């Protein structure tokens, strides 16, 4: 979620000075038997029914203790955490952070290690991309809380009119988008085979990741090395460029345009639309009823597999300065229980961090979005990524690809920039 990353990035430098936050506390016998826990969640991320259940159940199971869910605005959250996390008296016990910004906190010891309760929280059933985002230096600090998965909505009726089969692989999707863009079976003005604006770069990342590419990776010595000029990355980048030049009318669309894409889809101006699972609610009910719309996860390289998409969302962890480590771990177990996680799905329309409970999702996109979440991945887990992203790195890079610049040259130049930015 780039907007959250940008907010977090504003305070990265200052937060990195707060290394006294801790190095990963574990419960001790000296802790109080009762406490009033504070759980900070962002905005309306947690449905009211889930918050009420958590507060009530925790109090029932831990006599003499209470738990309060406190909602915080994303704006200004870094400054607030800079003040609160280092203080034993001001810190919340449990706190939610955006998944692309989790390393901002895990890298400075702001959260306690959760390796000892990893299995209790879901183990292998947790969204593994989120587990990677919440890990640092071989330890697990922040559990994947929830995700919003990108899926592909497509106009079944337009594909049928153009005599184009529903794609089952990424290669077939690319060919179908180009063919549909050319066919424009209803001769609709401003029609596009696939909606692929450069500013919506988390969609393009699906092609990069699915082909085995990445922005950067760490070598054995911990140094970040740009990976955009690898053979795998170049394959994905060339596919995105081909689609941008030959399958979309909206490569230069704005963020405001992205927000209005469901309306274009409903108006018959888009054949394939990559969007969050929650976008299902913005697509015309009549179109669903008339079987004009289909939904699938981004297809992988072989039939029956899901492509690797970026999945924005949040992680949640225990403050290392909380004096209530044991009770906080008990609260975390409740947060990752079937009841709470199911509320995130049924009432919040989120993909729950524990995929065991994704069946609580409702809607026609639930199966595709769950499949997409299981195969998702995130951008490089380093605080420096937030700095790069907030400076417009991703938008600039994908815009150059979309405009038709030499892919190999752009990739090599960007790798050099990443080597510098990510290792500062």
C-alpha cells in the first residue's frame, strides 16, 4: 500500500534513532498477573464486531484484566509511534503497521520476537509474504494481519464476441488483452483490452514477480543488489511494456483515473481489470446477474497456477517495551483465532492473515482473492524501500517502461540507483 508506505517513510530516519526500543522481549515471571492492554489498529481496518468480541473475550478469559481496541489515523502515526514505542508508560501493547513499512519497526527492535508462538498464530497457514515482511535478521516479529488481494475481473461477454478464450496462463492473458484491444467487439470509444496505468504499479509488479523477477535481493553479506536487469525480471518488464503499448488506452492515466476504473469497466470500456477483491462491490450487479463478468487470480506461467501479485495490507506485533508480554501474547492468539480472523473476512472483506479462515469471505471474488493472497509477495523488506517509494521511484520507473524506453537500459540504470538507495 504505497500511501501507507509514504506516511511511514517520512519518519524512518527519526525512528531509526529509537534503537533503545528493545531487542525482542519474552514473557517473564516478574510481569503483573493482570493488566489493561491497549491494542492500536489503524482507521476502520478492524470491524466493530471483531473489536467488541476481542475486548469481551479477553476480559472473560483473563479475570481482572481488560483489553481496549484503540483506533488510530494513518496520518501522523509515525510521529506518534516515535514517541510512544520507546516508553514503557506510553507504548501500546500491540500495534498494527502497514506491511511494506513493517521493517521500519522490526529493524530497530521496536517489536518483540514471536517465534515462540508462531504455530499458535497460524504457522504455515499464515500469508507467507506477510511473514517475510514481518521478519528481520532471521527472527519473526510482526504477524500478517490482513490483506487486500488483487484479482483480475474480465468481461466474459466481450471475450465471447471477439472469439477469444478465457486465459489460463500469463502468456495467454497477454495475448488475449492485445487481441481484445484490437478487436473492440462493440466498437466502444476509448476501449482498452486491459487497464494498465503506470501509476498503478502494484498491478505491474504481478508480471515482474510471476516471471521470477524482483526489484532487489540481499546477497550473503546482507548487501542489497538490484535485480531488475536479470533475465527473469526483463521477461516480466518486456511483457508489461508490450501490454502498455499494444493493449491499453490508459497507460498514462492518473490516480484519480484508477479510482474511476470500475465505472469504465461497467460502461464496457475495459476488457480486463486488475483491482482489489473489494472492487467486486463496485461492479454492476446486473452484469454479475447476466453472467457478463468473470473473476480470476492473476494467472501463473502454467495452467492452474496463480501468479505472484503484490498484496497490500498490514502486520501486527507486540511492542518490545510493553511490560505485559505474556498477556499480549495471549491477546495475539485471540486475534489469530478463527472467530476474530473470520470477522476480518466476513465483515471487513479482508483476506485474513491466517488463510485457514478465508472461507468466511463472501462474494464471487473470494476464491480468486484467497488464491492470489497465498501466492502474493511484497517489495524489499527494508526501511530504505519506503524512502525510495515516497520519492516517486516506482512511478518513475514504471512510467518509463510504459512509454517504450529501452527496457534493458532502464533496468540497468535503475539497478544502480537501487544499489545506492537500499544500502544507505
